[in-house]
């Protein structure tokens, strides 16, 4: 078996509409579809035979999807993992213009955890600009603007 790439990333959210205002409204990620699902077979795959959830699938490009899930049943208290705690992590979202994306977020009251930084090492990150923000549920989202140099370095590395 060989992994061929990332198919999708999934984030459980407290309020799907609020999260869509962030990911679709502010970050401009197109919505592929949304709905409600419950019962077999999908409920069993979630580890709870009676689960019910609302979902939205967003198009990250190159056939990759960001899946947002709001569980209606069972309900759980939100976790607040940090990116450096086991089980935590972050989502890296590629943006065309980091400054424009950050301006939209700031105008909506979203705060960056630090000013954007430019990475120079390792080589596949060289020239990329990044910043961390939090989505409405506290999930860490890294906005990444790749320079031509970092895109070329990543392409060369895959060969």
C-alpha cells in the first residue's frame, strides 16, 4: 500500500453556520455541498450507532476537501487542544494573498497569534509566509502563502 496524498481533513465544530462564515465567508473556500446525515452506515463509521450530524464539504483545490462536522447526537463538551499538545494540531490553508486574507479576518475580529513570518528553512518552506489564527471553535489554522521559490522547491523534492 502506498499513500497517494491527502484526500480530506475533518474538523468537528460546535456551530456549522458560524464555522462556514469563517472558512467560506472570510477565507473564501468554496462550498461543495452540505447536509445532515444519520444512521447506518455512516453513523457506525463515526463510532456511535445513533449519531446525527450536519456537514459541509469545502473545496481546497486539487481534489482535496475540508470537511466540517457538527454533531447533533451525541453532543460533547468542546475540547480546546493546542497545536503542541498530543492530539492537537493545526490545519494549513494555502492562500493566494496572505495580507488580504489577514485583513479580512482582522476586520471580522479574528486575531493573528503573531505577525506573519517568512520561512527560509527547510528548503521546501523557503520563501513561504505563514501566520496562525484560530477558527470560531479555537482550532488552529495556519495560513500559508507560498512563494514561487517554495513551490518550486516542493515540486523538485517530490521527484
